[in-house]
């Protein structure tokens, strides 16, 4: 019975550690890259909006 409990605890630890490593090394850098791309997209959108407003005389 003790071996089963220990095995479940070890499995839980390994799954949690793997999930944390995935978040830290994969998702977080990807999130930063998406955030930078989104900021660039907003800047480009504002440029296009200003150009269109000038064309329409607003």
C-alpha cells in the first residue's frame, strides 16, 4: 500500500514539474513574442488610420 501511495505521489510530482517547465520555457516566451507582435500591429494600425484620415480630410 505504501508503494502505491509513493508511486502516485511521485507521478503527481513529475506531472506538475513537467507542466511548470512547459509553462516557463515554452508558453512564457511565446506569450512575450505574441505581446510584442500585437504592439507592432497596433502601431501599424494607427499609422494606417492616420493616413486614411488625412486622405479623407478629417
